[in-house]
């Protein structure tokens, strides 16, 4: 028992001693760590303080620079303001000086006006005295002297006019050959060809109403597909055995008509088949347009045309202007240009080429705001046509200046083809109004007794009273009427004005 107690006491002492030793060791280590940490903290603190101080100094430097720059700008602004103020003061002084000078000049002008008025009054008084002396010396009044002077000036003017007329006649004789060519350009025998009628609808004939129902399709899907594919409007009403195709583009109407013909003949009518047939017909029509252009060029003997120009010429077959087929008009103009150029000693092949191409601007692939003459010239230039042909196309409606004799030939032949009787269709009311306007313009002049519009409005005959005007005045009247018609009216071709002045004496033998 005692051994156990002693052993326990010894163990307890050992434990306590170990605890105290370990505690002492731990306290020393902890103190070392705390000292080390404190040293590190002091170092970090010093570094941070240095960094903050450095940043503060940098910021202070930047702020000082910014303040300095602002002060410089303020100083510059103040200098500018002072300079402007100085300039304004100088201007104000200058304006004041100029105003004073203007006032002085105005005063001088007023004084000079008064002096001038006094001198004018003295001059009129002196002129009146001189006039009285002249009347007393000559024995003529001022009015009589004036009349005699006028008569003498009239005689001199007549002599000068007669001399001037003789000079003009002599010059005309010298230029007779050149003038004759210009006259030939404006004269050619009228021709007549078939006339087309301009429509905006086509009629497609069918055998019975059953076919009409198949074309319409279930709930109208077939007809809607056909309208969408061709760009036309199809009218199906109660009209028996016919369907109306409406469109302002004749090519689209022709595509729709041919497509309907093939669909009805084939019997298979549905949206997919419609699109297939329309695409096929468009391709066929494009080939036909090209063939038409080639055949036209071969018939006229025109070679070397660009393929695109050949296609445009072929498209003319499906265009019309005032009821006149455009391709027929172009062929006719080309033939007229060739004949006229040959008569004038010019190149007939060039003239024929320009006549055929003069209206290509009426069938463009894309819409344009340019007039058709300028657009046609632009297209011809694009496809390497010669400059004289391009000018003839552009100038045939006077939009540009004519550069060669080829241009007036094309212009005149175009007018001949379009203006001949029967070539183009007019609305009756517009035609009658044009004739009435022609007669009304002539009747508005004094001395005119009767007017007659004849030759379908191509000629206006004006009868004047023989006692109301002489021959010279009647000649002048025809020119004035022609100028007024040209300025106030729109008409195809030209209008001939004939003024008739005659004296009739009637007696009866009983």
C-alpha cells in the first residue's frame, strides 16, 4: 500500500514537473512568435506608410499640374476676352466714324440734289426760250418739226430694210445647196402600214364552264397561283366560254395566255404544275423575243448588234405607243431614215441602225425616271454603239443638242412614222378638242373672219379680210399663229398655217 502511494506521488510529481516544463517551453516559443510577428507587422506597416505617402505625393503632383493647366486656360481665356473687347471697341469706334462720314455724305447729296433741281429748272427755262426762238426763225411749230423728222426717219428705215433684204437674198442664193438639204430632210412621201390597237386585256377562250372551274381550282388556289406566277389579274365572270387576262405589261399577258393554253391542253392544273408551265413559257417567250430581234436585224440588213440590243428590239413586238406597234414603228422609221440618208448623200446603213434603235428606251428591263430618248442613248452607249448613233437616239426629242445630220434625219422620220394619218389612235373627244383649239387660237387675232382645221389637224387655213390687213401683215399673222400653237398646244408632227387674203368682186348680168 505504501509503495502504491509513493508510486502515485512520484507519478504526480513527474506529471506536474512535465507540465511546468512544457508550459515554460510553450511560453518561450509563443513569446518568440509574438516578437517575430510584431517585427513583421512593423515592417509591413512601414512599407504601407511609404506606399501611401508615395501615392499621396503623386496625387498631389497631379493635382498641382491640373490646377496649373486650368489656371493657364483661364489666363488664356481672359487674354482672349480682353483682345475681343479691344477689337469690339475698335469696331465701335470705326462704325461711329463711318456713320459720321455717311451723314456728311448724305448732307452733301441733299445739297447737290437741291442745286441740281435749280439747274434743271434753269435748263428747262433756257430750252423753252431756245424752242421759241427756233419756232420763230423756222416758221414751224415743235410738233410739225417732229412729224417731219419722223417721216424722214421712216424713209431711211425703209431704204435700210430693203438693202438688208437684198443682202439676205444674196446670202440665201450662196447657201442654196445647204438649205435644199434641210428642206429635203423635212419632206418625204407619206407611207401607210397596218395599225395596231393598244389594249391592256387579253381574252382566253375555253370550251365549257367545266374547264373554267378547273382553272379556278378548289377555293381559287389555281387561279391565285397563276396570278402570282405571271403578275397578271385574271377575271372570271359570267361571260360564257372566255376568261379575261388583265395587265399593263403585254409580255406578262402573253406569258399568262400561253401558260393557260398549255395547262388546258395538258389537263393537269394544280399550283406546282402551274409554276412549272409558267417558267417553261417564260423561257420559250424569251427565246422567241431573241429570234424576233435577230430576224428584224437580218431583214433590215443591220449587223454587229450587241445580243442585249437584239433582245430589246425583240421586246418591241410586245409594246405599242398610241395604238402603233413599237417594232413596226421602229422598222418603218429605219427604212425611212435609210431612204432619206441616201438622198442626202449620207451613210444609209448608219441611218437605218439609228432609226431601228431610236425607241429602245421605251422597253427597259427596269423602271427609270429618265425620258425614253436619254435612257435609250444610255443603253446604246453601254453596248458600244458609235457616238453619232447615240446622239441621234438622245436628240430625237430635243432633250440634247444635235451633233450630226444623222440626228435630224431620225427625228423627222420618227415624226413621219408617228404622225401619218391612221398610224396612231386618238380618243375622239381629244381629237375634236384639238381641232377646236386650233380654230379658236386663229380666231383670237383681229382681222380673221373664218378658220378651218383640215387634214386631220395637220393644216389650219385662216381667212382674213382684205380691207383689214395688207399682205405684209398677213405674213406676220401666219408666223404669230404658228408660234402660239407651238407654245400652247401638244400635237403630233407639224401643223401648216395658211393665211388667205383675197378681194372678191361680184356682179350680175341681167
